[in-house]
C-alpha cells in the first residue's frame, strides 16, 4: 500500500525507546524525560500578547503571503544586522519558514536530482537524511568525530562524491553533539562549496543558546558565504516557540528563490498573527534569551558535574541544551537507564551510526528533576 519512498526511509530508531517509556509510565514509574529537544520554559509574555492582539484583528484572518510579510522579513534583516553584522536584502535574501524543519525538509526538492549526493553530518538531525531520500538523492554521511571536535573533515570526502554533491548540510552549535564551530571552519566550508559548486545549508537553530559569554557565529558572516549558500534559523529554541512554527531561511538569492518555488506549491505561508508575534520577538526586549541560557547553564553544570563524579568523561558544552556522553553502547545504556531508573535519554544511534557509542541528555527539565535523575543513577552500577 505504501510507496517505495516511504519504504526507503530508515527505521524510526527512537520508537523502541518510546515503547519502553510507555511501559514504565503504565507501571506507574515517575519517569524523568531527558530525551526531549523542546524547551520547558514558556514563551515570553510580550510575544504571547502580540499573538493575541494580532489574532483578534480580522486583517490577519486571510492567507498570508508565501514569503512572509514585509514587516517580518524586515525584522529578520534587522535582527541579523544587529546580532551578526550580516546585511540581507529582505526582498530576495530572506523567506519565512514554518520552522526550520520546513526549510530542511523541502530544500532538496529544489536542487537535488535522482542520484545526486547530499552531504549529511553523522550524527545529525534526522531530517537532513529523510529530506534527501524524499528527493531521491543519495545520502553521503560525513562523520563527526570527537577527535576533530565534531567538525567534518571535508578533505576526506571521496572526489567522485564531491563531484556529484549538490547540498552540504551543517549545524553549529550542533545537535546532538553540542559542538560549536569556529569562524575559520566556516571560511573553509565557503572555499570548499564554491570550488565544487555545492550549496551549503547551515542550520543555526541553536545560535542563541550559549554559555559563559560564548556567542555562536552565523555562517553568513564568513567571507563569501552569501555566494555559498543559506542559513536556516528558527524562533523555536531562541524564544521557546517550538509549537508556533516560524523560522526563516536567509542567504544566497538563487537558493532562496528555489526554496520559495517548492514551498509555494506545498504550503500557504505562516499565519500572519504568528508572524506578528515573531516580529515582537525579534524586535522586542531580548532579555529572555540570556535568562534562558542562564537557566540551562546551571542545569548543565549540575548534570555534567554529577556525571563526571560518577566517572563519565563528559565534555562541558559551550552551547545548545544537550550533553553528549560517550558510553560503551548507547542503546544498551539508554535501555538500562529507562528500565532500572526511569530516566529517558536518547541513544546516539538515532542520529546516525557514528552516534552508536553515545547518549544525548537534554537539559530541558528543572534542576530538581536533574538532581533526582543523578541520584537514581548513583544507585545503579553503570
Ligand atoms: C529543533 C531543531 C530544528 C527544528 O526546529 P524548528 O524550527 O522548530 O522546525 C532544526 N534543526 C535542529 C538541529 C534542531 O535541533
């Protein structure tokens, strides 16, 4: 009954963990879920107010524009200028997304022909792979290894793959490894992409979740990046707006144009009231960003400190709300934590085979819950 396209999708590797979790919940276990990549903090009130006001205005009850309202794209341009010193033309270099997942899921449709390669980081956000498969492209995994700071070695990609590669997906600060990338890496990426005519799609969903003064760069601020590709950003993690579905793609005009053409045929844009809320977010007070990062930083210190005391060699992340921990067997480790301690963590293999010897903790739960999780772990022989 189902298409080959669906049949070709990789198995959903989190399903087994979901099942085990359900079992525990049914048995009445107080499960601590550190598997969720979704902020537990609420959307700031001034943004919620902007939505409510806009929702009551009948002018917003119609189909929105496909590319996003002018005021939304202007707000994005102003935010990029202020935050990254990147200048964007709102007309041609910015388009609205229903979250960055929308952009990631649809960009291969615009540029990948059957048999073309897409360079996909492994471990990585699973949609890079599935969007490639939907477009009948071929996935070439680029390993992210601890010894390289979880940055890919572009020179290790076989020349015959490079020749047929259309898109290079990247994501720093990175989910799931929590690694960050220095500007020099982005410079190297621009040179590589321009030399081989590959479109860079940088997913910057976590640029605003960072610690101890670290400020993540935009790929677009690398010299020549506007010729090399685009960056997706989203209000989801930045303003605790995952359920609102709004983000943006910015950068190279021709790439934005291709993405717009695909999306025009699939969706009809982001509800105007949500765009008004996003304008309030991007142009209003930015204190909530610092406050959220401060909350995550305390949780990070608590979790990493506790794990290190138990003897786990875990790195202190500079950004994202994840802790990426090396273990013997990530799946077994996650299964044991769930069955023996009622703690959900994500097995790294769900992000690709190079994640097999890791688990990911999401610090999207309170300090009290993280402390409780550590207590339970101390009682196990891990
Ligand atoms: C959360 C996440 C996204 C998707 O975010 P939306 O904007 O809510 O679609 C994209 N990429 C990565 C790496 C993420 O973790």
